[in-house]
């Protein structure tokens, strides 16, 4: 789930309806052992990451994240694809999540290609999350412009919010005007939550000031959907950044 409780996006779940729970555990252990032994060609590793069973996927994912070396993980780069179709997008999402947990600047071109070019929203969102996890200063000016354009104009608010947070981490100067605008967003109020979290990455005191304003001068939520979520997000910002809490 997205860090700012966006949770309204429907997605197709991948469920193994052919194997029992016990058989899925057996398959997961076998997959883990195969991954540990090494030597499997990339397409077989990708096939395991795209397995219908979440149990198998989790076991393979954990093994790659926790046990593989950085050089081993780099071999996954060629597994990224922006081809059409749900399966390729699902694989992109899985690979991006691996590099979210184990950031690697060398994979930036592949993550950008997914963030900009994939037709699967979840893959784009995860790729932006992985880019945002890279050390500040990892992006060149062209890459920053691409992220900035997504943060300005992306039609899907959950992807736009991820781009805002990514930009806040990578280039605060570019991000602040967009964060200020997002704090006043009316058509896409969820962006206010992303903006609060983005300000935390830019400046804790600014974040607390905006959070305090969100609490003391709450936005009128005519839909009755986002008001409480924005309030909880603002309280969370204050609770996590008490040392920067405004004196007022």
C-alpha cells in the first residue's frame, strides 16, 4: 500500500488457485533453494518472481533482497520491460520493489523507463519509489526534469504524489513550489498528504508548520473521503518530528 493511505486503487490480484497451501509452501522452499544455489538463467528467476503464488514470490523476493550481492542483483536489470500487458508490468513492479529495498544508482535508467513508459500504474508508482530511495544527488538534470514533469502533470494522483516525494528527496529547490501548490490542491486532495510527507524530506520545521495549519485550519472536505486522512497525516508528521514542532 502507498505510504499515504491512498488505498482506493483497484488492482488485479494474482492468486494460485491450483495448488493447496501446503503445495505452495513446498514450491516456495524449492524456489528458495534454486535461487540460493545460483546458476539459474534470468528468465527462470523472473518466472519465479511472477509466480501465481504469493508464497513463492515472497520467498524468492526475500532471498534476492537479503542474500544476493549487489552484483547479482544488477543482473536483474535486463528483466525490466515496458511492453504492454499485465504480466510484464507485474514483473516490473516486483523488480522495482527489490531496488526500493536495495537502492542502486546504476539501475536508474531502467527505473525511469518504467516510471515514464509502463502502462501499469503499480509498476510506475513502485519505480518512482525506488528512484526516491536513491541517495540525494543521484539524478542528473534530465532525470530530474522527467520526475518534475510527473509531479506537475501526471493524471493519476497516486503516481503524482510518489513523484512529488521523489523530487523532494532529490531536489528540494525544484520541489518546494510544487509542494506548496499541492498543499492547496482541491481537485486532488490526496496530494496534500503527499505534500506533507514531501515537506518532511525538505525541511522538518516547514513540514510541522504546514501540518499545524492543516489541523487548525482544516480543508472543507465536501466528499467526506479525504478530510480525516489529511488530518491523520498531519498529526503523524507532528508526532514524528516533535523536535521541529513550531513554538506556536
